[in-house]
C-alpha cells in the first residue's frame, strides 16, 4: 500500500471529530483495495468512539462484516485488543438486539463471544 495513503489514514485517525470518521468510512472502508479497507477499519476501531465503532460493526460489507476474511479478522483482532471495551460491547449488544440483517447480528454475536473469552 502506498505510504501516502497510510499517512492520510493515520492523520484522519488522530482527529477526534466526526468529519474524520465520515471520510474514513466513505473513502477507506469503500476502497476496492483490501489493504486500505483493513488499515482503515483498524484505525476506526483504535479511535474507540461510538460513531467510529458503529461503522465497523453494524455496516454490511465493512469491518467485521467485510467479505475479505483478512479485513474482517484484522478488525476483530483490533477490537479484542482494545483496553476499554465498554463502547464496543454496547454497540455489539444493540446490533444483536436491533439489527435487521441476520448475518450482521450473527457476526456481532461471534465477536461478543470472543470478547467474553479474552
């Protein structure tokens, strides 16, 4: 992956505003490049904010629901490595209880189970 792309993703990840989350979601998680999606998803998890975590948990085809196993697993690994898991557990619970897509709900259940074991 291009070094400039990595630096842009890192710079956006360092910002605490919602605009940075929006840009990462629109450009990074929608990229045709698996590496860009993977790095972006991990950056969104590291932000550990409600809006950034929602992007990688509740959206079909993004983060834990990405069709690329490497993107999905790297996102899950990043979630497991969070020190404060309060917000991610809240979003996982909401997803399990309220999301309309069964695949998204099942992925959320799986990640929540892994968190319980970690």
